[in-house]
C-alpha cells in the first residue's frame, strides 16, 4: 500500500530526503481530493498554503476585467502550486482550479518556510536547493521573471 510519504517522493523538492525526513513532511501535510472544476484557492487568498499535486491536474488562472479566463499555467503530478504566496507572504496572484479529479497534499506557509530553516533535529533544505527546483521549472510551469523575483525575495 502506498503511503502519503511515498507519494510525496514524486515532488522534486523532496527527492533527496531520507524516508524519515519524508515521513515528517507527510505528517505536516493534509491531503484532500478535489473533483474536476473544484476551486482550490481564490485570487487574493491570503493563506499562503502550498499544494503538492499527487494525482490529477490543476490550473492557475484569473478572470480579466471583461470576464475572460486568463490561464497562467496548467500543472500536473509532481508539481508545486501556491509557493509564491508562501515565499513572499503576499495574497495569491491567481486562483487554482482542478482540471481533473486530483489529490493534493497541502502544507501551511509556515511549515513550507520551515523546510529551509535548520531545526535541532535536522538541517534545513538549502534555499539554493529550493530555488534550483523552482528555476528548473522556469519557462515550463513558472515564468522566468517570476522565478527571478522569488529568488530575489529569498535573498538567493
């Protein structure tokens, strides 16, 4: 039987973690199934929570002043969504909607930030490593300018 911890291994940020570290990450997440077309988060939402896509697909979008959908990106299994708000502590610049039935793991912004902070029981993930994972997606899931801005905010 596949555990939540083993499912999180598909997230690039967690690939190099030990099983014990991954289990700790899994305990800090909640999981939820979203049906196709379900709203996951709204534009200007202030939670800052980060979502890890374990199954299915998610669209980051907004609605223009004239009522048309503006699609920022479509994301799939193994992708992270919502990390901008967790890093810069600003309201979400886009909404998120399930484009298929999906299973997401959700982590609060504080817990996501703690991944890069040292703890008495483990060393934090290097901010460089976090930024490397985000940069690898630049031009695919994330625009180059957004990644550069996030790295600037993170001081990397």
